[in-house]
């Protein structure tokens, strides 16, 4: 599924943001921290970092 590198960077950013906001909400006790929710926040952050990095590398490769 070919996707533009800029879209991948944006997807990665929003996944990182979602992971951060979930973790932050658990820390300030807006939502109750549970194993599944903590794992989801970690997974979203990790997936966002990987997808965003891949998008940035693809963007740099196309601009060369």
C-alpha cells in the first residue's frame, strides 16, 4: 500500500500524540491506569515512532 511520506509522518505524529495523551491522562488520574491501557499507550507511541521515522527516511530519500 504505497502512501506518501508526508502522510506517514502525520500518522506517526498522531500516534505519538495519542500515546502521550493516554499516558498523561493516566498519570494525572483522569482515567484509571490498567495493564491493557498502559500497553495500548506504549504501543501507540512505539508504532508512531516507527511509522514517523520510516516516513521521514522515505521523504529524505525522495528529495535526494
